[in-house]
C-alpha cells in the first residue's frame, strides 16, 4: 500500500475525540485536520480527501504525518510568527480600571478621559507606548463607546470657576 492510500488505525477513544473535535466551530483548523484523519482511517486516498475538502494532497499528507508523530496534539494549530503583542493582560486591566476612574481622583484637572489622555497616562505608568487610536480600539472591543467631548463648563461644580473660564 503506497503513501496515497495509507490507512490510519484509530482506537475507539481516538475516534470519539476526533469526532468531538470535528464539531469545534471556534477551531476550524482543528476540525479540518480531524476530518482528514477520520477519512484517512476509513481508507480514503489523499487525492479524494483533498478534492472533497478543497485543499491540496500535500496538506493531507502533512496532516497524516502530524497525526502519526504527535497524535491529538498534532491537530492543534502551530504557533504563527509575528511581533508579540505589546498590550499585556496587565496593561489591559489597568486601562479598563483607569477608564472607569474619574481623572480628578488621580490628580488631573480635567474630568473626562480622552483616548490621547489615556494613552499618555498609561505610557507614564507602564512605559508601553500605544497610540490613542489603538486605545480606542481596545476600549471598543470591551464595550466602551467614545464620543468627542463637548467644550463646555457644565461639568464644573463651582459657578466661580465657570465665570473665570468665560
């Protein structure tokens, strides 16, 4: 039997785990590789699996090899190269705590945060420079909606302060 029709042998527990992995919607790559292994265990050729799934036979061969070498761990996505994220979980936690805090409690004279002010404040605290645009994106992903602040004196409590500014 050539490499084209190499049948994989699965234990009942492996088959069950592969069938569960087949239905993982958040991990499409794992589901695809699980399907490849299951069809390979049924004796399907790499060419027919590739044609059915819309991938290349080379991908099928690689997946089979990963299964033989690593088993279920071979189904997981490999790490991708790229720059590591600059925003750590600690930075994000500080950002979310800070945006909920009144700036005057931290010693500032303004009463509302802007993305630029948040970015500057957090850079001073963490030495991590993030653009105001990216701060806005992070906040948006966590349910915060930003609008431009209106230039008004209504937020000032003292009427004397309002007159001094006008």
